């Protein structure tokens, strides 16, 4: 299975909204709902932001939301803040093989 | 707060072996599956392996299958990653991660493995 496809970079101004896409195929993203999103500021371990497509762990602001349509999942960050600047990764757990696919990562710049 | 502390990283020559350890605390370790995820310098995340909560099942990425082995001891709250026949492309920070229904809800700080002659 190939990695999931994310744009290398996105940017936005404080207060704006941005959406990061995570594209797969009908065999992976299109078939499973265990899509997760992670935030990784430079030099730190990743942090879980969204799991099972739309769910936010406790403590994650509701400015972060997830969705999925067909073979593409998306992470939307509304009301951008400077502290949102980080790398973001999507992942997919495929239950039949118990493997995990990651996207290549997207660097978010808050201008 | 959940704690995952990796150890055992370092510099190793190609073809040699290394074993990483992950000490878990402040949660019911025996109830959770555990993963290893790695990140090469300046690169993205790559899933490496998973072990079921009771050790009954283990799965590996194709890139490490046959060379790496994941194991755990629930009496010691510890999970290990035995890495054999190491290659330069295995150079990475290795994270110990707790499973949450296929998501990774807690991460260790990572342990750097450098494979170089």
C-alpha cells in the first residue's frame, strides 16, 4: 500500500481558515473510517488532533475539525492562530491488515 | 498523565542489531495495543509495527518485516523493538505510541537510531 497524499504546504493568515487534504484510493481511505490527524511542531513528538475522521480528543480546540468524502479526508482549521504553525499528518488504520498508512505531511505556515 | 519513555537508541554499524525499550506508566498498560512509529531526519512519519494488548498478534511494515520484532511484558509495563540487520535507511527517531482504536493517542519523546559505519 502506498502512502496517502497530502499537499506539501498550505498557508493562511491569523483568523482565516485552511483545509488540508489527505487523498487515498477506494481500497484505503474510501474503505475505512479510522482516519486520524496529527500536529507536530518542530522538534516535538506528534499530537493527536482528530481520530475516526471527525472526533476530537479532550483538550483539542473545536477550531480543528475533520471530514471525509469518498477517497479523500480533510482537516480544517478555523480561526487560525500563530501557534497552529506546524507539520500536519494524516493516517489511516486498515483493520483487515492491521497496518497504518501515513500521509507525507503538510507544513502549515501562519503568515 | 500517560508516560512513555523510550531508551536504547544510539549509533550502530550497518548489519548490526539494536533493541529499543519503551517503559509505560500511569495507565493500564495491559489493556492497550502498542506501536512503534519512526521518523527519518527531516522526513515524515512511518509506521513500523504493532503488538496487541495481550501480545497475541503482531504486524509489521513491509520495510522491516523479517528484520524487526516487537514484543511486550505486561508485568513490566514495557514494550520492545528488536532491530536486526540494520540498514542506513533505518536511521530515524523511533517513537513508542499507544493505540486508541487505530489512532495514536500518546507518544513518547522518541529515541534516535543512527545506522552508520
